C-alpha cells in the first residue's frame, strides 16, 4: 500500500476509535448495562463496540415526558432522551454522531434508565415461588418489576418480575432473586401506585388549617418521617406571614416526631400530627415511589383553592357551616363500632380516630375559621371513605381456596397491626379456627372466623325436600339425633384427632357433578379407603340420602363416605403420641435429625399428606421452631408450624436440643 494512503487510513481509523470509545463526561453521559455494538447514522453495525459499564457521551437534550418507551426519573419527574427509530428499534445518538441501542443503556446522567420490557435469565432453579419453568439459563421477557402484594415495604418482602403479555388474575410472576435482568423495567407497586410522597429536611414544622404552627410539645418532624405521603394541595392563610401559602396535606395522621426538650431529648417517637400541613417551600423532592432512587411517574393532586379563597376563609365560620360540621359528627359517632371500621387497616383506624377528634375540637371552638371548619369536614369525610373493612367472601366454607385463605390472613394482619407489633395470622383445623399471634412477644389470640369471613350460609350440599337431610340446615340437625351426632363427629381438631376409616370403606363420587342440593347427588362407588386411613382434612356437611348418612369430603375431587364407616380417633390420648410429644422441648424448638433414610412431606391444598418436599438421609438435620405431633394414616409425624410446612415421620428421626447463638 502507498505510504500516504496507509497513513491516511490509520489516521481515520484512530479518529473513529476516538469518537466511538467511552469518554468521561460530567453531563450528557450514558452508562451501559450490557455490551453494546456501535452503529453508524444509518443503523449499520460498525466494527466497534463498548463494554458493559462503559460511559459515553450522548447528543441531544433530555425532555420531560408523560410516557416514553425508554426514560429515567429525576425527583419523581419522568424524562426521556430523543431516540432514532430504525427498523422498529430505538437508538440513542452519541456525541460522535454514531448510534447505540437504547436497550443497552443502564443509566442516563447517573439516573437509572427504564425500559418497557427486558430479558431476564434464570440464575437459580426455583420450583417454589415462580410461575414458569425455572431451569438455569432459561430466558423470559418481562415488563414489570416490584412488589405485587399488599405487604409492600414490610421486612422480608419479595420482589417479582411479571412475564410480558400476562396481566391481572392470569399474570405469571418470576421471583426476582433467581434471575438476572438485562435492563431495568418500570417498577409497579399496586399499593402505592399513583400516590404522592414528599421528602424534606429533618426538623420540618407542621401547620394547622388556621395557618398556625402545630404544637408538637417541643418536637419537629424527624428524618425517619421523611418522606411523607400526601393527598392534597391547598392554600392556607398564614397570619404571621400575612400571605396565603401553598401546603401539602399529610395523609397519615400519625407520624414520627423528634423531641428536643429535656425530658425526651433525642427520642424518636410517633405522634398524632392530626391536620398535618407541610409548607410546599420546605419540600425538597417529590417522590412517586417508596424511595427516591426508585420513583414512579404519577399525577400531582390538584390545588383545591386559590390564594384569594384562602384569605377569605380566614374569617369566622358561618352558622350554616358550623351546623353542617355538627351534623357530620353526629352521623359518625358510632362508626368506630361498625365492621367497616373494625376490619380496616390499623393506620386507617388511626386516621379516622384522629380526624374525628380533630373535628370535635374544631366544633367546640368559640369562633373557628371557615378554613378550619371546611378542612375538618373534608378530612372526616375522607377518613370515613378511606375505611376499607370488608369481610372475605368464600365460595365454599368447607374448603377455602388459596386466594381466600390468603385474603383472610391478610385482612386479620392488617386489622391487628395496631394491636400487635408483628401480627401473624393463620388458619388451622381444616380452616375452622383462626388465630393471630404477635411474632415479637409470642402473645396468641383465637378469633371468631365469622367476624372476618362471610359465605357460611352457602354451605352445600343443602336439603330442600323431606326425603333428604343435610347438616348445613340447622332444622335438619334439630329433628334428627343421628345427624346431630355425625355433625359433632366431623367437628374435630386435626392437631389432636383425626377422622379415619373403621374398615375397608368404599368411596362414592357424584356422577351428576351438581352439589347444591342433596337430591341432586347421583352417588356411585369407585375405589376405597383401607382400614385406618385418614380422610382428607376438609370435610362436611353430613348428608342423608336414601336412608344412608354420608360425609362430604373435599379432596382433589369431592367424594363421599358412609358416616357409619368413619370414626374420630382421639390419638392425643395414645401412648405413642405422648412419647413423641414429650420429646419436644417446652419452647417447641428442636433440631430434627434423621435416624434412617426418610422423606419430609407437606399437606397440599386438598388436605392430603402426599407431597414429598425433601429426602433425608441418616444424619441429615433441619431446625424446627414450632413442633407438634399429628397422626395421619396410622403413622405419627412431627409437624413444624401451624401450617405444617414440614411433616416428617416420628419413628425415623430423633430430636436434638435447639441452640440459639
């Protein structure tokens, strides 16, 4: 090659490398989340590429947007860079004039970049939590990431990716800890979506509706209180400033306050800030998500009045306004006794109680301002409307579905979160007994199931003719002593007793497929239980058909057994039960050690102890914290926890002392 031409080609190649290679720019900078090819302005790949983590300068200016395919957030505001679309693919233009795929960018100007969807790669096999095949190396397209339950923000919460193309009740989720994402996708939190939070410096003061600084007894809002959730913007006349000031209304009445007086110095405590109004000029940032680092875009609440209206509302309230407040108070006096209140979240209890007390104080003032009365009415009506207490409706009270059981547990834990530090609710005895306990103190309480669940009037099969009977009908039980006897038999406690077959017992299946009424049943024998074999956990009601009494059993497929062929085994009185139970320490904690090869089991949702979850060889051990003994199919098992998450044969293991380090 001619020497001049060679020098020219080398110079041009060096210049291209200089333009394409990563540069260190203070602003206008992209950070790659994965290796990326560099393309020319026509979208044709060049021979150059950038490594994962590389930084390179971009061309163009970020602009505020309502929605965009690729975007980033700054102080809760969504921004996007201009993109070049070629062959349905989005590119960012680099300062060199070349292009790079937007899907390869992890950060823009130091802020996390978000994509509408991305690919996740399975890194850990998961057969428990995820809804799809979790073979290592398998890839899935996902379009959302976040907490998809009501426990957002709780310690130990779980993050999920949602499989692209699925949504609603049929959505499929992948446990985030078991996959590696190629890029960030938009975070979704159904509990906080569309809700506004504001952050401020520690020491922010709180105002009242009359424009005066609220007396927090020597305290100010602490750093632990920031950010606060707010739900309204309004102008309030501040007499000391002689002007109308824009405020955010704090949604939650109870917040954290930092006391600086001699008695509480440095003590971070929760206090009722009531009509909490935080001046907009103290707000440092606006947040649409739980943390500033992971924001979500949302709509700002409207400003409900004008500065002129705020000044006018500083005048004394009219008689008509005060009468409206008095009438509202009278109508809410008994709200705290309603099921709507009692079953609502604990924080909503606090908000309503605070709003009610605050409204009473306003009504008792000699001359409250119009702003105070208006605000008291608005806040009390809103607090009453926010109460979300509602019983869980079950379709079959004899056997709850997984969703129904989870809903009951969630309802109880939310309603009791103001009573217990860490409430844990659970159902036992084939969904007939409801408990809640404080995981911190160990205090335990039995709750009436009917206070949280409705649908018991829909127990079936029911009777509707004189030839049939059902224990679902109280009148049938009252007139038939034998039916009453069998009804009492099936009300068993499955941690101390079991329903078992007396002998080889035929199973009867309903050929008609209809279960609403006893006279619809078309029973035919198919299969049998061996002597001593346990029935599935979920049983009832007892039905009388053609002179025979049958027990309804809700297994994978409902079946019936003759009541005369079943007896209730009170195994807690047996010698073996007492022997195994005695081996359990009083604390209920122990190490289970395998004496020979055995299997650990788990009750499935049909109440059948058939699912093997682990194999134990000689010497293998597992810690258990809530041990008790059960009997199933003539064998005794150690169970761990009220939900029997681990069930292992007593005869094949021994217990060792549980040592807490």
